[in-house]
């Protein structure tokens, strides 16, 4: 019998969702009190924002997340989970599963778009 330590296998990464950088041509914007900020990355569990957005929201506030191709904003609450000198990560709090699935659908479509671009530029193929 072989015992596999999944934490070591996965590098200790606790993420449950894949994440992608939004398209420069179609950014994802988070509207908070006092401004709008483009997301650096997004996943079904949360997103990364520029550090300038950090003092602009509270965990109890609802903010507008504007996904490309969606006519209405998704109302989200965020909880900070990680920070460095340029950006900070937040997780979605109490997000309805139907809205989370919309975000995950965007992430999957963006992943496919990135793979196609990579291959078109002569990237490595399997």
C-alpha cells in the first residue's frame, strides 16, 4: 500500500478553483465606494485586486462585479485573505452557487482562449 500526502503533491495549495487573468480588451471591473478597479485575476472562489482598492471596502458591503458579456453586475461581498506590496486576494463571501457557476463558466472560457492563443503563437503542444 502506498500512502500519498496530497498537501505535498499539490504544493500545499488550498485553492479549490482555477484562476485566470481577465482579458485586457475586456477587463473585469469591481465597483466599490469611491472607485472602480480592474481585477488582476479571478476564480470561482475569489479574485486579486490592486492594492489601491484595499481601503475602499468593508466585508459587509456589497460591491458590483462586472463580467464581460453579462448585462447586469454580480453583487458580491469580499473578505481579504492575502496581501503583498502590489495586490491583495479576496474570497467571495456568501456567493450564490448560480452566480459562482457564471464566474466559473467565464474562467473556463478564458482558459480555453489563453490555450488557443498560446498554441497559435507556436507554443508547446502535447
